[in-house]
C-alpha cells in the first residue's frame, strides 16, 4: 500500500469510530434492518438524500428518527398529507400591518436532518416544494434566498405507489434522491425480538453519540477514498448500459428501457461507492462497492416501457442484467 493510501487508511480508522458507536446505539432501538441503517449512513456521509420505500409498519420512520437522535444535529419532521401546502414545508412571507412590510417565516425544512414522512401522500405541487432545497441547498421566499444549514439531508419515507391515496413523485424530484432503498419485512426471529423490545410502556430511545464535528470530519475523509480510473470507467459503463443497452451487448433490454439513468447516477454511484468502502474501513473503492450500491442508486432512475411492465420486468432485473454483462475491471 502506497504512503498516501496508508495515510487515508489511518484516517478512516480514526474518523470511522463514530460509525460503530452509531450502529450500536441504533441497534438498541431498531431490531435488524442493518442494511437500512447503513444506507442512511451512506446518505449522511455523502450529503445525498435517501428515499425509503416499504409498506406501513416496517420501522422506516423509526429508523430515521433513531439515527437523527444519535447525531447532534437539528432534526425536523414533516408529515406529508393531501391537504399540505408548499408553505407548510419551506415557509412563507408574513405581512406585518404595523410596519406594512413582509418578513420571512422559515418552514420546517430549515434543519440538518429533515424527515419527509410519507412523502407520496401529498400531491406533486407540495412534493416539488423540496426541489430547490434538495438540489441547491437553499430556499427562496419572495425576493429573498436563504441558505439551508450545513449539513442538510432529506430522509424521505413512502408507501408503495400501488397503495391507496398515494401520488407518484415527479421525475425531477425522485432523481434528486441519491438512494432509493426498499425496506422488507423482518425475519421471524427479528419480529419476536421487536415484540419483546417495543411492547413495553417505555420503548428505548437513542442518545446522542455523534457530534456534528465528527460527522463533518468523516465526510471529509470519505472524499479522500481512492477510486481508480478503471473503477471510474466501470461506473460510466454501467450507467451508459442503461441508456444504450444494445451497444453494450444487452439487446434483450433494448425494447424494455424507455429512459436510462441520468448523469447524477454516475456521480452518486462514485460517491456511494466511496462511502461504502469507508464503512468497510477501506481507503479505496472496488467494483464490489459499486455493485453493492448499484441497485439503490439506479432503481429509481430507470424508466421502463409498457412492454417491460407487461412482461413483469422490474428495474431491479434490469440492473441485475447490466451488472452481469458489464465487464468488471
């Protein structure tokens, strides 16, 4: 290992200590769901927003709240409902009749960690209120623009869109989420442990074990994780295969993909691979890191044709075929 990588490895060992503390603290509240908590950590370490999808009752909200409780940051929860207004999210201009002037009243989006709970229960107009905040890290109220605090991350939960009373997210917004994580049912053993742990008068709560300075230092270290040129080329090849599958030896997918992954996918794959390597205490990212995060980065960025839906082809199946076909360096 060259001296630069060795220095990064030592820095990762020092900066990554908070990961064990946070996972241990989250484990006192959440039974299982290690994959879910790790993906939230990837978002925290990269500044990428995370969308959690699953049926009600799978501890999506509890997982976000627990991680937020363990980090010393300002936390805000927005419960999305059909009657919610954009001003209820970002804020509005308030008129003062005494001075005959308008002043800005900031909304709950002005926090470090924002939980957008059941985000697809509100119509597109309300969902789109988050567009500027998620991309530019700022909010415009009237003629004034206000920067959001640093760090800023949106952790959103949603129910499957097939459920009653849900609205599909606009493509422009869903593309702003770095990861879309599908939350599944616990195992039989985990469900029994959930009943024992949570079926009491005072369920456990996480305490703060990570400072804002620890998180900022870890983020700086993640950016130093080495990504070789061959791994970078591999990431680009994976993304381009979703846009032009025929040119990459995937002719069977040519009629199934309407739109492939956007350039954000390339950036997010590289960033998430770095964070995944950091969580594994490695100073370099490998193709296996890319594969580990590929489903969560790509599944919501691939638009399928009607033919694909008729043949029961999902975005996950498309990603699997791409990862099988693209040569690993």
